[in-house]
């Protein structure tokens, strides 16, 4: 961990309530960091997450995007990187309906069990989702989502059956929802991403998004959740 990121984590922990021992015992970490990014993890938190395909920031164009990772403001860093990947670099494997369907079905599979799925969009080279975590730490959830879909993608993409093929970039962005107004902004951002990227004219036209499952585009209601389902932690 670089010194700057270490200081950020110290400051965030100092401003937060200590994580209960019972939650820590289940694997939740509160504020912590990966190699480049801060993360927050606690049960009952609504989390806006973003993860992307491995080639969405091409090495050949490193001079264009690597400065974003050096930005001190984490929110600005996320905005810059997301704006960059919206340009559609890389092979954009998720344009393939078979692959987008695998990713979406996997999100649905764990809804009402490992988490509550509140909103999502699957873009050509990345994914946004809003999840409410329960018994399973967010890092574990993302790891399982990526692992399964990577394995299934290798069966679909021609010539990449080898386990050495990297489908997803290893890290992810997360930002917990602070209040109802923030919740609405996050849902609007997620569901309008295809419009912003000029892929469709209205959110509900995009087939791989929660927008088309709502009574009206942008209405903030839970979708495809199963409140009576048994909540089972991912392990």
C-alpha cells in the first residue's frame, strides 16, 4: 500500500464507527485497501460497485489513462476512469448477448440469497451494480461473480479456453450509499449509462439493465429480489 492510500484509510477509519467483532469474524473489514483503491465493507450496506474487463484500459494507450490512478480524490479518479472506459476500448466482449446474458443471470442467481440486487447495467466492457450486502463481505461477492463468469466466458469466446485468459480486471470500485438522495443518484447514473455512452436513446431500451424491469424508467424500486428466499452467504 502506498503511503498516500495508507493515510486515506487511517483517516476514514478514524471517522467511522469501529466494526463489531461479530462482523469482523464473518470476514467484513470496514475500511481497507487493495493495491490501488480504498474499499469499505460492512453488512447491511448498499454498495455501488464497478468492475471492468481486463482490456478496457489498453496497455497501448497507457499514456492516456495511467495518470487517473494517481489522482488523490477517489471519486474523481472513479469518474475519470469510468468516462474513459465508456469510450469502448478493448474487445468489448460483453457486446456478445451470450456473455452479457451469463453475467446478468449470475447477478440474478445470487439476488435474495447473498445480497439484494437493487440496480445494474452491463456495458460492453464493464459492469455497474447496486447491491445491499447481508452476510457475505463485498470482496467475496465480487470474487465469486467474477470467477464464475470468467470460467463461463472461456467456453464462449473462440480460442481462449485456456485458464490463463484474463476476462476481468482484478480490482473493483465501490462506494457505499449515504442516504436516499444518493441512492436515487446512483440508480439514475447506473441506468442512464448506456444513454450517456450513446448506445441507446432511453434507459429501458438497453437489454442488460434494471431500467427495463421497472414500472417506469428511473423509478427507484427493488427489482428481481426474493425477500422470502433464504439468505445464504457465499463461501
